[in-house]
C-alpha cells in the first residue's frame, strides 16, 4: 500500500511519495490513490479553488483510502495526527465521494450563493470522518450540508461521522440526509448564525435513516427545531445529547404527512441540567414526551428522584384501530405465570375516554420452549360497542385547573389486561394507544403486574 502526500508548497510530482514531491491539492492525490493507500495531508496545507470534486473512486469497503491530517516529519511521514489540513471551495457545488476514512480535515464552502456541500453521493460509498470540521461561511439561506445520495435507482451509502464539528452562517442552512447516516459525539460550533432546523431527511425524495448519538447542540439558538419535514418517509433518532440552556424549540418544525415517518429525541439535557429520562417522539399521528408537572403521585420516578409521566398528544390524523398514536414502550421483567398488567391514565375532559379511544397493548412470551410472543389488546373489538373507562380513584399531582384539553374536569383511569399466561421468563412490553383525535392524555410509565 502506497503513501501519498499533500502539501500546498509541494512540487506536485507523481507519485507524491515525499513531502518535497507532495501533491498540491487533495483532489490530485485522491484521484491517484489506489485501494488501501494512505494520504498524508500536512496540517499546514491550505487549498482554495473555484470548484471542488474530491473523488476517492478507487477505495473499496475492504480497502478504503485513508486520509490523515498530520504534522510532517523531515521526509515522508508524520510525527503526529494533527487537525488542520484545509480545503475550501467558492463553487456552489462541493462534493466528496467514494470510500475513505478521513481524520482531522477542514472542509469549507465559501460561496455567497446557495451552496451544497455533498458527501457520499455514490450509492456504494462508505465514507468515514473523524475530527473533521464542516463549515458554510457564505450567507445564502439555500446552502446546506448534504450527506447521502439523491439519485434514484441506486443503493444508499453508509456515512459515519465521529467527533466532527459543524458551523453555519445563516439560519436557513442545515444538514440534509439522503441515505443512512450515523453522527456520533459531534457538536455545533458557534457561528454567525445558527440553523432554524438542524436536520432535513429525504428532502430530495430519497428518504433516509439518521442515528445521532452524543451530539452537543449547546451553541445553537434557544429556539431551533431538531427536524424539519422532508419530502419522503424518514426516520431520525437523536439520543444522549445536549440542548442549549432555556431551549424552547421543538422536535419538529411541523408534523410529517408521511405515515411512516418517525422522529425521536431520547435522553436529552437542556443546558447543564443533569436530568435523565427526557424523551420526545413524534410522527404523523402526534407526539409523546415527558412531563414533570403532572404525574401519578406514586408512579414512575428517575434516580433523582423526579416523578414524571408520558404526555401523549394526538393529531387530527388518528383513528381506531390501526392508525392510533403509540406511546413509548413500558417494560418489566416477568417470570412464568398468569399476570394482570395495568397502566394508569389521566386526562381532562367532560367524560371518560372509551376503550376504542385509549387502550393497552402488551407483548409477552406465551410459548414455552422458545421466545415466541403474542400481543394482547384491551381495545374493544370492531363488532362491540365502545365502553367508557372507569374512575380509578388514583392520586395524581398537578391535575388542577383547566388542562390542555380545555376543561377542569380531571379523570383518572386505567387500561388493563388480565389472564396473560407468561410461559418464558423475559420482558413484558406494553404500549398505550391513543385514537381520540387532537387529544391529550398522561400515562404513568410504571406498569403494575398482579
């Protein structure tokens, strides 16, 4: 496997095997590299051109091309991996394609016009970035980072970013996702302007799947939204991340129209508040998030301890039985035997909800010898008239005054399933379903078994 070198002041002499003969652009070295080759980029390298298309076309999944920003030694190696090698483009298109691993590079789009910095726009690509910085310094609201592949009829790339940094210059700028993208332990750097919405998945009609872990959004505005609606079905999950202090934004800029779209914001912090178990999910049927002001008095609590409930808010799109809003899972380990599963509910309304508006679904292992499950439901059958759920008499905290449904009549009730014959030890997994349109309920995420 060969080693190539990139340095602005090199002589640009193929095969670029020393610093003296280094290629003067990463574009040149990328085109010359074979599968499995390594490209050393001096941390003092700066490269500016009218347009950029950096193509690592010879990299393969088994033998990616490695790009390392480092401190040059006297001849042909590096003394340390060092962040700093920089590539800028003043063109409105700036692409980085192929299969590669890149460490410590800085990529910047400087055009004042709408710029798309595209990474991985080949369906078979598997790009990996570590400790890289992506910057849009032009002020056009149409500029964006695009991770993925927008052409139809081809497979999605897999793109992974680890400990990378993003910076923008206008509130309309964002990260677009068209494919499968994993963003891990990254952050947003303070810029001249922060995005109004950070992620848009599937805006080009290809859809996508985004997994974000450990991202620090602390330098963004206090009102940004995590997701904006794309053009197709999409899945986005952000977990174990930090929001700015006093964050008032939403998980979305608007509810999606696609029935298959789902967004998650799991275990997030706001500022320096060391609070676990914040959660917020949303899809076309509504949203479900934690609530610490209204909760069952003897119900679920975290390690603080802090009591909380799940507040479910349905959209106008829900309907019995198949298009209902589903809560986050409530699970508990059980051993073989016959059990009754109960979950407590609260809502403000002139009357109790019915078992065709709110019900419990339970998945449990009912087959001896192997972990095959069944799913039981407390919803009334199609041919049965709905029945009102009854008052449980359970104490809740915060259920005073006019609630989100517009009444001051608070109803405490339960959804329950009895006679569940558990045949294998394992987890019993429950979900509450809500099919009453444009309605709020509070769910205690502490399942009771008897």
